[in-house]
C-alpha cells in the first residue's frame, strides 16, 4: 500500500506541475489578448476546451461528467486569472 500511495503522490505532484504550466500559458494569453482585441472569456473557446477534455476522458475510460466538472472549475479559475491581468476584475 505504501508504494501505491507513493505513486499516487507522485502523480498528484505531476498534475500540480501541469496546472502551474497551464497557468503560465494563461498568463501569456492574457498578455496577447489585448493586442488582438479579445476578452478573457470567449464562450466558444470555453466550450471547446471542455468538450476536448471530456472526449479525452472518455477515450481513457474516465467519467466525462467528472472531467467536465473539473475542467469547468479550471477554466473559470483561468478566466478570473486573465481578468485580473487585464484589469477587469469584478
């Protein structure tokens, strides 16, 4: 059991690292969007990102509904982060 827990902990660390990498890309997007006249929230893109994650989950045998919930949280957090950078915090 200890070895299994260690593997889970290592995967959790990788997930956090990937989320930090994603946050850096979100920061870069927030820097580029004003020059392209784009808002933080682009609804079509939100839905595309969620659909992509759900499709990937299904292909890997994960519950797409769970992944949808997680991804919507990630996307909303990302949009809020962009809005802070863009100075449009509510």
